[in-house]
C-alpha cells in the first residue's frame, strides 16, 4: 500500500540532485504514479526537462500527456543504468521504512507484552491513565489519556472539571473522576481498559481500587506510578496489597510507562492552565455593566489576553462587537491600577496550547 518515487536530476550525463518521496497509494499503482508525475512537474521549482526517462512498465504516452517533453524507455547504456539505479534506490527506501516500522512495532508490542507478564495480567492492549492538577488550590481538574497498542489514542482523551470537591484534595478528586469515567463505561457500554494507571502513590491507587472494585464491581487491574523528588518516573506500584514492582530503567516497558505518565501530566496541566487563564480573564472584567459572558468570550477570543485588551483602543474593542459605552468602561477598569495587569498565567496558557490530534 506504499509507493516510493525516486527522481534523478541529470545534467550533461551527471547526476546533480535527487528527490525521494514515500506515500500511501489508494487506487491502481500505475494511475497513482502518473498522478504523482503530473503534480511533480506542476511545481514551479521543478523545471520541465529536455527528456524524461521512465521504467519499462510505465505508459509513456500517458506521461507525454502530463508533461510536454520527450519521454523515453531506455533499453541499454547509461540511461538504462540510471533508470535501474532509481528503481533500486526507491526499493531500498521502502525496505528501510518498513524495517523501521517493524522494529518500532516490535519494541512497542514487546513492551506491553512484558508489562502484562510483569504484572501477571493479560497483555494490556488498552491502557487508561489519570492525573489531577490543582496548582495553588484553584480550578481543580483531572485528565485521562488512552494508549492503545502502546500508542496514544488522542480521540479518546478526556478532560474533567472537578465538581464535588472544594479546595485541593487529590484523593476526593480521584474518587470523583474514576466514578464518573467508569460509571459511564458501564452505562454506555464503552470499551473498558485492560489496565488503569494512576499518576500517584498508594493513596490515589487505593481510592481508585475502592471505586472500581467495591462500588462498581469491575475487575480491572490498577497500577500506580510514583515520581521521585526530581519529578521523574520512579516506581511502579501494583498488587493487593500494593508493592513496588521491580522495573529496569532501560527496559521498553519502563519507557512506555514514562511516556504515559509524562503525557497525562502534560494533558492535565495544560487543561488546568487554560481554565485558570479563562477564570483570571473573566474575573478582572466582572462588574462592568453590559459585559456579560458572551461579550467576555468575544473579547477573549479576539484579543487572547488582558494585556492586549488594555493596549487596544476603544474603537478596536468596538469592532469586536462590544457597544462603545461598554468598551469605554472596559478600558477604564483595566487602567485603574497596577493590580489590573494581565495575569502571567494567560501568557503561559497561550504558549502551552494542547496539540491537536
């Protein structure tokens, strides 16, 4: 299902440059090759040559229709050798690509198989991992990432605003999120994970086990990942009672768990910063008559930060869709004192946008 096209640029009998491109093809390979040739010579950087040399199994009349120049199928000599070399190079490029893919898949598959053996559970094809974020005790959130066959499944990621917990309480937050997630899995018939990984120590893992096993009656293995004082993946916790599972720091399964822990932490803290910046933005614009949630949203979407609103003119604020009197009130409030400067968290959030799947 993959094609490699190798193009040699030859001048006065000497190879001066080469272009290689690998891509999946979806129709007849000959048709997709001809489509590639037509598109290649439509690019301004690719000048039309005096002649094009092609392999024996390509329709030369079709190439002539696509490119207005001489098209040859060399039978012998240096030109034939050039075509053979291009074919050989293209084949080598394809083999290298699939060798790398195969090695990567073997490592990943080996990692999840070894992890299953280590924990004495079936191979954890689907792993769901959770982390809480409540920096400075405000806007507590939790996040879930999903890895399938050792690779992130970004469409399955979920963000959670904590609804029932006041203040920074990791245990209560974990209880709420685990209950919400797996109640829905049961209610909607969703695919349950083969392993749940909690970014945390013994307390968080035990909370998750209480909800999963005692409240919901589900039989899903749950492990914990503890960090050291340098905030690095340090220990794997598993079992009943929980115990430290010895894991080589150079093993593929350790790298997989480290990647999962880093990813869920990144996803959670990015969501938290977005929420904090949104709350900071809204709170400093509270109390302005005529400026409700929709108009605040318009301002936030257009200007991105309080600093930029403060630097804007009244006319620029009006163009967003805010009445002039309200725009004047916004500017008046933002210029009242030094404490009205934009929160640096807004800038952090702008620099930490989540990736798009």
